[in-house]
């Protein structure tokens, strides 16, 4: 079976010629759950941005990003825009700044519904309410009428999830979606994410520096360091002691701090 | 609502304060108004008579209260020079100054908002760099020189438009009136745009760096579509604050520019009155213009509240 | 561009608002952290040039200002008269040179007035009791809203048109911004832990202010003063253009321009050169301000 999304030899260079990503390759099957771990600066977030073609100004990506056999890197801007949100959506680390402070949550969710699915007026509002319930935003009416800064961190990240899932994408890129949250809220959002992936069948790429977190939601694992892929394996294999010394180092460090299970994968 | 009332209260207080300051400063006139008006060689009797006529023999506080009472009733006093009611003098000039500054303001907004946004989006491109450089230069150019150069090139050499003056028939001949206002309007608008482009550019640059714009792009919005949907409203918050100052600029730019183009508007009236020390006229004009500026600032504050719901909530919480 | 004269005051420039400093190429910060910003170099060069010309004009000009020479009036540039002559046959270049001195005097004096007044009010507001602070600040806010041109007209009505009237008007008007900047920075620095510690360890109040506040505040103040200087040159030019500046024996660029306006179809240089001189001086001071800010403000991002 061919992969749904595969990244092949992805290299990102800055305008000064520095390589931020160097020959990154991995693949994700339909309905798969891939964790991308590494320290800050390892290029894991940049990989997600490169997949969507949203690299900061001045950076250039080479290689291939194949979605269903179609290379996103060479897609004309209009088709790429269609794929963003519609095929591949993303949730960012900081849910406060990722949402427009001057627009109500409801309008921010209905935006992509209108853009990709042509829903407007009452239909869009109903669908937004359904999405809000899907991400367990109870008190739906009030939340849809609120501005992002009137919500808690966890609520904001749920809103971001609802926006990302609005157009039923096939791949969800989650870039450190729980890092900015309190520990208890983190657990809730992780459970929600887990549940959403099960229910909607969206394939997940979960980017984090936090190995225990990735062990909870991911099945496969890509370990990155200094812009390169150190190891591409399953979570279970990594926890049992990966092949690369760096992976073992990460696992050991995480185990020393938290109670990382010896075998992983989604429960 | 409560916040709006508070802001209006603050506005009233600053209006009163400004009037006190203007009133007191002008009463510091060496000699006094009477002496300044009648000039050298007048008898003490004449002076005393004029003083009691003007009320300047009363204590300053009494004078102020009396004057304020008159202003509230719409009586701005009588010009020392022309002996005409100040209110009438000002009303006569409004048909020139108001259209001049308002059109300059609108033109400047229409030019500088798109230019500033384009300069920000293409900040490294040739267009962005050129716009920044030109506006940096433009900020250093005095408004009256722009007027003089436009007169030199477009009026005196090319003879496309009148070099100055306003038709004696006023707005009865709309075409002629408009023709005589074109160059002044363009002059003030150019001057204002240099400042505004820089503001719009910076505000847009700030927005372009925001995460929510990236979120919008990640959901499939194109660059300009995302900017239109999220950026303009967010960039408007700082830009609106400069609009108040800019409207004041256009009004005062008009004051200067009327003298370049020999337009008989408020600016010419003000300059003549300052030169001839026509106290009541100077006082009324300075206060009137200051009041416009203060009122605009208050409106800007309220406008920002309307755009940015966070400002409204902050008020409630405070 | 209208100049600080017609805008209310340069409140926004650099204080809380977007500073549109000329762009530096991305990455230049890391590679050439020690390299001076181009705006600083260009600004210093322009200001230095104007200052040099102004200084020279005190001792020597090609012709005496009242020298009507051979009487060739409204002549274009020639070997004898590089800038041409005015309607009385006087040498334009000599007048422009003297104008540079005049502009610099106005700029320096109003910077001094604004600096002394503004810093005094700002320190007092930022470091004393709350009611003093609130009272002073509302006065400052009112002054910021009060356009420089109107203040100048009030002062001229009272004192008559003179160099010192212009300086007081521009200086007092500018002091509002200086006071605001000082107040913000003083209050911020006084809250810092190391200042509290110094205070607790027995350093007197004025000692604390001198040792800790002044070094923290002066770069910002210098930037504001430079921008103010640019505004002052513009404002003085506008005032003297309107006939409210220094009266005749003083040569002012604004008045030169005004005098040349009626004859500019015959001799356009008389209307062009004073304008160029104003632009050079103001641009120089503005760039110098921007340059100092880029050099001293660690938060300023390189890509702006």
C-alpha cells in the first residue's frame, strides 16, 4: 500500500545558505499516527511548515512532499491553497496568538467552512456548532460568540482543532499542540486528539519535544536532530530501546524524569 | 457605554483646560489688548474707555467666566480690526478650509493605505524599498515647499491650474472653485501621505508577523485573502490612532498652505490676526482648532474601542 | 513631512509606535553587529555638513549678506554666484549658508528647552507621588494634543515674531514628548530589582536616579531629541515662511523661500535651494535619530 503522505529528501535552506532541514524522509499511511520528536532547533516544526509550504520568508524547500502521489512543493499556488485546510490542516503550539483576537470564535470556524465547503449562513453556523461539540466545547453558543482571549488555553486549543478539522482534512499536523497548556489541560487535549483521530480517521503527525506525550498518541516515530532524521521506527521499538544511540538517550532521559511506559502506542 | 461617557467627560475637561490656558496666555500680552489695539499716541481716557468696553479692567477670572458664557451662547466676540463679529468672520472662511482639509485627508488615506500595505508585503522587493525611501525623504520635506514646487511646475510653467487665489464668486462657480483647490489639496495630501505610509507599513508589518495570519494560510487562505480577512482589521487599530493626528495635520496643513496659495480661508485669517494682534479672532481660532483636535482624539479612542473588543473588556475589568 | 509644526507633535515617532527605520538586510545584525547602521552614518554626515556650513558662515560667506554687488538681480547660478542672486542682487549662497547657522541655532536651542523642561517634568512625574504624576501627565497629554503651530501663533501674538518666540514655542511643544518618554523610562527603571537594591543599600534618591536612571534613559532621549531637532528645523522654516519667525537681518530658509516665491518664474533656484537645504538638515537629523535607535535599541529587529 502506498503512503498517504510521504516526505522524501526534504531539504530547507535559508537565504544565507544554511541548511535547516537536511534530507528528511518519512511516510504516513492513511489513518496513521506519526510522532516527530527532537529537541528545539532540531527542525521538527520546520518540517511541518515545509509540508504546508508555509516556510518563513526567504527559506527554500527542495525534495518532495507527496500527498496521494501529488508533490505539494511543485503545486501551483491556487491548488496548494486548496490542499491546505482541505487535505492537510495544522494546529499550532500557541493557541492564543494562532487565533485572530478581533474575530469571534464562531466566525473563525465558519471561515474555512465557507472557503472549502461553500457553507454559509445558517448551514455554516450549524456546522460550526457541530464541530464545537465534536471538540467537547460545551456551552457551544457562548463560546462561538466569544473572542479567543475570553477563553481558557484549553478551550482555545479546542477551537484551533475545530478549525483544523472543519474541512475534513486527511492529514492533521499538530505542532506541539499541548506544550503551552497546563498539565491537566494537556492530558484532556491529548485524550481529545486521540479520540478525534479514532472517530474521524484523520492521519496524524504529532510534533513534540516531549517523548511521553508522543508515546500516548503516536504509533510510529521519527526522531530528529540538527535537521536530520536520526531514526524512523515504531513507538514500541523506540521505547524498547531504539537502534540509534540518540533515541536511547532521549528515552532514557524521559524515563528518568517521568514514568515513561516501557511499551507505547495509543491505548 | 460607561467608558464612552468617561471619555466624553475627559474631553470636556481638556476643552476647559485648553480654553483656560489660551485665555491666560493671551492676557499676558505686554501692555494689554486695549493698548495693543489702539497703538501709540492714544490718551488715557480712550484707553480706559476701551478697557471697560472690552472688560479688560475686570479681574482675569471674571473676564474668563464672562467670555465662557458668551462662547456657550455662540458669541465669540468682535474683531478689534474689522469690528465684525468673530463668529461671522469664521463662518465666511469655512467653505474654503473645510473642503480643503477634508479632501486632503480623504485623498491621503486613499493613497497611503494601499501604498503602506504593498510596501509591507513586498518589504524586501524594489517596490517596498522604494516606498520606504520616498516616505523617509517625504517626512523631511516642508509642506509649503511642496506647494511652492507644484505651483512652479504645474501652475506657472505648465499653466494647467491656477497658481493661487479663490474665485470671487466662491462656490457659485463650482468648476473654478474646485480648480483653485486642486493644487492645495494635493499638496496637503502628499505631505500627510509621507507620514501615513510609514504608519500603515509598520502596522502591516506587525500583522504580517502574527501567528493568526499563518493559521489562516494553513487553512487555505491565499496571502492577500488572509491579509484582508485578518490583517486589515488588526492593523487598523494602530492606524486609526494616527488618523486623529492626521486630521489635525490636514487642518493645520491647510492653515499653512492657504498662505502659499493665497486662499482666503481660516489659515489666512489666523495669520492676519496674529500679525495684527487681533486678540478675539486669534483666541477663537486657536481654541476652535484645538477643540477639533481634541474632539478628533476622543473620537479616535472611541473608534478604537469599536474595532478592538479587548479595549472594551479592559474598561469593564478596570 | 508637513513637519512637526503642522502635525500635533511627534508623539508617535519612536515612542510607542512603529519605527520605520530604513531596512537593514536580514542577517546583517549577526554578521556585522559592530558595523554602524547606514542611517547613522548618512545622518551624521548630513548633519555634520550643515553644521560645518553654519559654523563657517559665522566667520565667512562669499559675499556680505547686504551686498547687492554689481546689481545683477535674479540671476541664475554663475561662477561668481553659485546659487544665483535674489531680487536685490544679493548672493543666494551666502544667505543659504547663514540660514544653516540659523537653523542649527533654532534646532539646538529648542532641543535644549525641550530637553531640560521635559526631563524635569518627566523625572518629577515618574518618581514622585501619584497625584503629582497624574496632574503632570494630564498637562503633558494636553500639550501633546496642542499643535505646535497654534502654540507658536499664541506666543507670537503675545511676544511678537522673533527667534526666541519660535524657539520657546517649538521647545515647549517638544518637551511634552520628552516628558512622556522620560516618565515611562524612569518609572520602569525605578521598578527594576537592582535599583531597589541600590536604594535599599543606602544610596540616596538623587544618587539612584543619577547612577541608574540616567544611563538607562539617555539613548532613548537622544533619539527623541534628534527627531525633535528635525521637527524644529521644519517648524522654524514654516514659521518664518509665514512671516512669524526671526525678522529680517536673520537669514532663515523659510523666509528666503517665501521671498523668492513671487519671482520664481524668473529665478526658480531661489525657491528650490532653500527647500533642498531644509530637506538635507531635517533628513539628516531624522536619520541620525533612527540610526542611534538602531544602534542602541536591542529590541529593534534587524529586518525592519
